[in-house]
C-alpha cells in the first residue's frame, strides 16, 4: 500500500482497465518501474464495467492518457473498439495493450504471448520452440495466446488438450481462420497422457493447481525428462504440477514471469524506457 502519492501536472498517464480491477498486480508492477527509473508518470487501476468499456477506451486520448492495459473481461471489447490492430492482436482476437498514437488513434496490441515466450527464455535459456512438439492444456484466452506464440516461435506441432474437446476444436478453427492453419492437433482429454510422449514442452493454461483449486489431473509418466514444464498459474508459485515435474527432473518455469514480461512493451511505449524484469521486481509484485 502506498498512501499519499504525489503526481505532478506533467505526469505521463497510463493504467489498467478491467472489471473488477482491485486484484490486479499491474499498478504495483508499473509503479515499481516508474520509481526505479525516476519517471514522472502514473499508472492507475481503471474499474470499468463491460457496458461502458467502449466509451471509456474511446475517452483515453481526450483524457490525455498515453494508453492502457486491458484485462479480463474487456480484452475482446478492446479488440473491437481500437482504431488499429497489430498482427499479434489480430491473431489473438483480443487486445491487452492500447497505445494512443501521435494522431490520437487507438492502437491495439497483445503482449500475452510475448510475455509467455520471454518468461520461458528467461527461466530456461536452452529451450527453443523448434526443439519439438508442445502440449498445451486448456483452451481459454490464455491458451490462445500461448498457442499463437508457440507457432510464431517455430514450434513444429502444438498438441491442444482440453477437458471439453469442442472448445479446443473451436480454438484450432479460429486460428486457422487467421492464417495459423498448420501445426495444431486437437487431442481428447482421455488421451492427454499419451499426448506427452515425445513432447519438448508442457504448458498448463487451466486454472487447475491454483490456490483453492484441485491439482491438474495429469500423470507425467510419458513425458520425457528433458521436456520443460511451464505452469502459467502463479498462486502458489510452485503448483503441484511444477513440484511433480521438478521431483522427476524436468526443467520448470513458473507463471509470474509471464505477467511481468507481458508488461514490458506497454511500459516502453507509454513511458519511453525499456524496463527490466529483476528478482526485486518479482518480490515486490508478489508481496502486494
Ligand atoms: P482463461 O481465459 O484465463 O484461459 P477460461 O476461459 O475460464 O480461462 O479457461 C479455463 C480453462 O481451464 C479451460 O480450458 C477449462 O476447460 P473447459 O473448456 O473444459 O471448461 C479448464 N478447466 C477448468 N476447470 C477444469 C478442470 N476441473 N479440469 C480440467 N480443465 C479445467
């Protein structure tokens, strides 16, 4: 908690828009960087209900905001509202970062996939997407970002496994519609354990393993010990999946880094500094 914060009349403004927003760690994350780099700026939580999100997004230039992050459940509304979309946002079907351009236009991007890949590279520098098939568990918004990022990074095959097969098929069809029509194989939930055979990466994008939720129901028996295991859940930092992977000798990557790295492009665009992800930042964000 920071009480009595002084913001000058010249402060560069950005924030995070979502509903609800009080749980968001982004103000803490950007606030740490603003202080670290001595920037006259402010990054504020913007609690905006879905019915008013379009209006709020359109108001950003008039309010003098340089842009904002967008989080659940407003990423698709942002996608439909911005004036221009970059290629990544178009592929994701969702916008998580808005930048107000020089001409006042709203530019929408999506940095979730970037955050995912950068975190993997930071945690496991030897990992490359080209190394072999990746298994992605889940078919929600997070899975979509992960699958697009893996295909863009050169993964030869993504095995998409979801409890509800139809949702995985829908995601594969959506990706085909935006030109990503190679490399995704939909696997039945009952076959999830055989899908691990020969994989070089396993990613959990479901909510299973999160504090208060049961562990992901998945035996790692068929997974090569060389495969990297990444859980995008970060509360707790070590999920049951990561603990099991570690115990059997797999290299692992946690989920908090994805959140930290996805924030970098927005911060650079709004405040003009390329920020670094450090252990101090990670600790500070987790304390909040
Ligand atoms: P997000 O957009 O953050 O990814 P989501 O859209 O709610 O969140 O997706 C949650 C994912 O967790 C889904 O893939 C969901 O599977 P279903 O499509 O079958 O619902 C998955 N999930 C949730 N509870 C699960 C459980 N008990 N076992 C397996 N998968 C589960």
